[in-house]
């Protein structure tokens, strides 16, 4: 009975509103609850007395409470078999506290609060994937995982390559920041997926809207921030093991992390190692397998941190390796080839299951070395310095071997790109004074691209980017203002060889831009908050937009770059309303993003004839466009133990120059679900059952004569989930079983580039186990 | 404080070294790989079975694969005698090399996953029969060697397509992807 009550308290806390009576409610408190053996206490409830803001600890004993107000408060921690503990904390000053849970029935424990930090740009619209929602996406790619969030979609090239789409924008218009470092990979096509192992993150935050001021160029659509768990501070070793199996593609994934900290002479030193292995074979649609869609992935990372006086040093290294087969039925030698494949109800070749990866395939290697340090001044200010060096090496092998008699060339990929990027960030965060807080800093990046290949795609280049920014925030009573400004400079030199006389030559480009952001956040009362933000962003044309020239085989198109393209600039205004009460948590985000010089591929009247056939030609061009839309999300506890969940994403894109729709906008999407929380039984806690329906409409707003075939019909999918947490002594096992596409519907999605060739995936049974110790 | 300075200096030095260590590989643009071959030309060479002096050919050429210019079709036509039978060789050439390089043997080496298909426009009195076979089990035709049987005088388009069918070849033209797809005008007189 006591446990049942505890579960009820947890639910109540989860749906309780963020109530802010004090002034600055922009802090985030992170911490960990452990027992006396430093083992995590799962399901403990931690809340702030004055506001009822609270959270339950996850399987690692970690908790995060956001939107906390500045000032003194009492933190209360409750857990079964432990006595309720209270401690007074002072938000804004507290760096780290430990709360020892008073003697319970038989054990002692403690709560460690690792310190709180300001949320970056809190007037911008943000959404977060963490906790149970993140666990339910484990094993999926980053692009697929983020589809769970309102306002996000993914653009795909077959089942294994996907990129996140924020408010209709993707690729080099979405910035990915991996633990503070800009992810620099090849973002030159829809088949170039982000080179990241999603298992490294225990929280993914998405900033929706143009926010170059804080994050630099390219943040036209938004920013995806991946954050790993903080390194432990308590002596001992803890870890997680994920084991995931999925029926579709007979996919298996194993991911492990181990972490620890030292005491005594080595106090302040902590570490983590992590690794992931993933293997999948041919995925299947309801009626056939997708030949050659297997993948292999092997990733690892290591992290060491050291805290010494006011300093905090951190060194991190990660490596990502993957080999991905490209669906055999999606190779088009020409437009005729594509249309034959489109008209056929199923791929023309025999379908079968296999783990083998044949040509064509791609291999990707990405590594990141990061060294960062921060120093806290006595006045409360903080200086952060972060250096990152990343290397991205991508090799693409066409379906046929190179035509040659030279055995060495036979082994070579048709395309190979190597991009090496160094980044340096220096940021000073000023202490809170009379309601003012802020940060300013410098960021610098340089990257060099080396293209090797036996068919031309893009040239070599070197670029240097520098930016300086300042953001200031002022809070008074229930209102917070925020404003920022930034200057960026980009220098780009492109190296080419004259195809006739082989003489080297180069072309230099310079771009500079000023961007700004301004916003306000208002807490009406305990239930209602509103925020309004106008942000600007810019993006220099990417190398493929400037220089690509050649056939894109999976799209059966001939792409032509334009070396005279100018920078894109955007102004995005977003307005959000959040309402939270005991039974309802809801938010509505409205946005209007105006983009000048938006770069896209315009079809040319004259097709290009090559020896392999006739290809429609597309030239990169730029126009002024706008994208507007609304994201809605709501969770409503309509009956005890039942929660209804709704997520809706509506995006409209319009080309103002040609007065027509914008191509490749996501279709309207509605996600509805009901979750039933069962009472805890013995060692089984938080059991739940949920069912979801995802309905996507047909995209009818497309510009005429730009696509070979009309957009596919709408579809409706059903997914189900059951899960619970098992306590095994002081460890825990999180069990989750999901069925995706229960009714095995055959459908195609407008944002999948392979919709010309094949259906999307059929039914998929997924078992996810997570053992935490 | 001295210690702090040392730590800071070391950090900055390390960063500077890392920063300047990039060796500017991108400036050395790789020259074209000499052994790499391009398909620039598809040529048909037809020899009259009854009269070996009657040898005609036609060729479809595009020298630069990475350019949007029109192909050279000035030689993409051929005259056959009415009611005659010709042995036809399909040749694939790389004419960016001097002298032009014959790539046909390499296609021949990969005959188990290549198939040449012919589409004869209505009105053109021509029939085409492939005469060569690959080493698949069972064997399938390849089409690099063919027999053209010209009928009564007429003219029209002949489309020649080289299909690339790795592991899926079964004699059917619609499989795999297209490597070459060109058109010739055939006159039968």
C-alpha cells in the first residue's frame, strides 16, 4: 500500500505545474539521489517546497527540475524505505550540495545536487526529449528519435538514413551541437545523416527557430543539442547496459556505459567510457524486403573530468563508424528507370532477408576530440573554453565497380570526402546582478575538405569562421526580457583544377552578417506562461549549392550548383503559450519564419542528356520564402491512472518570389495516444501500457512540375508500448516492449526520398532492456 | 596562482599547436586518376553476313560526363541493306583517352550482370537477336554480340540500353539500373 501511495505521489508531482512566485525562474537543478553505498535510488521524488516543482529520479537516480526561480527554497526528497529529508538551498549560489537521507528503516542515503545552470536563451521555443520518451526511442537514429517531438519531422533516404527536420527545415539549416561542440559532417545531401550515436545523450533539447546569436551560423530552422549525463562526483562505479532487439531488419543493438569517480588523493577526478554496437539486415515493408538496407555501426567514447579549485577540466573523445547499404531498388540510371520503378507495385527484384551489405553502400567515420575547461570567479562569473577537433570521412561506393583495369582503383570508392574541423569557443557568463544576467563570447571554426573520387561531385575547400556575441537578460517580477547580438565572418576558399590543362586555381568568398535576438517571458500565474521571441539567423551557401555538378542517382536528377549564391538570412518570430495544471499540461507554439535568399533546387526546362539517359536538371537558385506553422502538445489526465496525449504539427511553406508552395514541406501530422499507469506490484514499479495513433495527411501543397510523381497518400499508423521497472537489489532493469505499425499498413512518406521505389517499414516488434547498476 | 598560470599557458599552447597543425591537404587537389575510365561512346559495328565488305557503324558520344552540353549525335545513324542480315558488335569506348580506349572487354568480364536491350521503333523493319551468352547458371544472353535482320526499306529509331543487373539478372530488361541509354536512327534501303 505504501508503494502504491508513493506511485500516486509521483504522478501528482509529474503533472504539477511549474509555479513561480519569485522573480527569475530560469534555473535548472540537476542532481542525483543515492543510497549510502552511492548506488542510485530509483523513483525517489525530489521537489521544491515553495513551488511544488518536482521530479522523480530515473534509473540512474538522476533528476532534473527546470524553470526554477532564484532564491531560497527547501528541497524535499522522499523515497520508499527512506525517511523524508529536507534541506534548504539557495538557487543561483549553490554549486553542489549533498543531502544525507535521514535514517530510514534500515539504510542511509544521500541526495547530491550537482548544481544548477541557466537555461540558454529561455525566451526561444524549446522542446526536450529525455527520460522515458527518450528511452522509447533507443536503437533508432537521431532523425527518427526526434520525430517524437511536436514540430519535428525527419527526412529520410531509406530506413537507415534520416535527418531531423525542424519546422520544415533540415540539413545545413539545422545545427547539431554535441555536448557543446558544433557537429561538422557532410551535410550535402539527404543521404548524409548526422554522424552521431544517439546513445551518448541522456537529454536532447531542440531549440525551434532562428537562433544564430547563441549558436552561430546555420541555425535557420533550429538547433539540436545533445547532452550527455554529467560525470559522477561520488566514489564508486555505476553503469548502464542497453540491449535492444527489433524484428524488422532483425536489428540488434548493445550499448554500455561505465562511469566512476575517485576520492581522497584523486578527489575531483571522474570518468566515463561508453560504447555501442548495432547490426541490422534487410528491413521489410508489409509485402517485401528492402534488399541491401542493412547496416553496421560501432561507436565508443571516453570522458575524463577533473575538478580543481575553481577549475573544471574535461577531455572527451568519441568515434563513430558505420557501414550502410543503399536499397538496391533505388538505383536509377535515368528518369525512365525511375518511372519504371515507380509504376511497379513492388521492387522488380526478388526480395529476401540478408545481413550482407552489397554495393552500393557508404561508410562513415567520425571522431571528435574535445578539451574544455571552465573557471568560476569569486564574483560568481564563469569562463568557459572549449576546443574541438573532428574528422569526418565518408566513402560512397556505387552499385558498379569502377571501370578500370587497375586493381588498386577497383578497391576505391567512387566518392570520398574528408572534412577536418577545429572549433574554439570562449564564453564568459556574468554573475546575476540586480536582475541582469548575460553572457558574451567568441567562437572560431576552421575546416578543410578534401574530396577524392573518381566521379566529380564537389571541390576541395578551406574555411575560417569567426563570431562574437553578447546576450543580456533582465528579470523583474514576473517578466524576463532577453536580447542579444552577434557578428559573424566567414572566409571560404575553393580549390579546383582546370579539367583541360590541370592547372590549380582557387576562388575566395567572404561573407559577414549581423544577427540579433530579442524576447520576453511572462509568468501570468501558477499555471500560465507565455513567451515571445524574434530571432535572426544566417547561413552561407554550402559547397554543394555552390559547386555541385552531376547526377544524383537515387533521385534521378542532374544537379547544378551556382557559385554566385548569396547568404541566406532569416527572421523567425515565435510565440508560445504553456498552461499547466494538476490534470493538464499543454503548450501551443506559433511561428513565422521569413527567409531571404532561400536556396533550393529549381527544375530547368531543358533536361540533361548523358550516356546513361535523360535526366531532369535542377539548378540551385534563391528566392524569398516564408514558413509558418503551429505545434500543439497536450497531456491530459482525464481519469485516475489514464493520460491522454496529443501532438500536432502543421507547417506551411510559401515561395514569395514565384508565388507558389515551397517544395518538401512536411505534411500535417497528428499523434494521439492513451497511456494507462498500473499500480506497482512487488518489485515491479511504474508499469504502463500505451497505444498511439499517428496520422499523416497527403501533402497537397506542392509547386507544380517539380516532382516526377505526385506526393503519396496520407496514412494512419498504430503503435503500442508496455513497460515497467524491476528492482533487483540496488540495481534496476527497465523493460519495454513496443510494436510499431501494428496493422502492418503499407504506406509511403513524402519526406522519404525512396518513396519513388518502395513502401515504408511494416510491423516491427521491439524489445528494449536497460540494466542499471 | 603560479600553478594556475602554468595550466592556462599549457592549455593555450596545446590549442595553438592543434590549430596550426592542419596540414592544408585540401590545397593539393587530386589530379584525375589515370587508370580511371569513363564511358563516353557507344558504338555499333555491323558486318553484312553475306558480304563482308558491307561494314557500317554508328556512334553516340558525350565526351565530358560532367557537363550539361548536348551529346555528339552526328554519327548516331547507320544505313543497312534491305533484307540483309548483319553481325553486330556493341562497343563501349572511352574517347577521353588518346587513342580511344575500348572498355568493351571490361563489360565482357562483368557479363554476368550486364544485359543489352534493344527497343525498335514501330515502322522500322528490323529484328534483333542477341547471339552471346554469359556464364550464369542457367545462362542468359548478354547482347554485346547480336544479329540484326533488316527487312523491307524503312527507317526509325533504335534504342540501345545497357542494363546493370548485379545478382538479379534473369534475362528480363526491367531489372537493375541503366548504365547506358542511347538512340540511333537506322535507315534500311
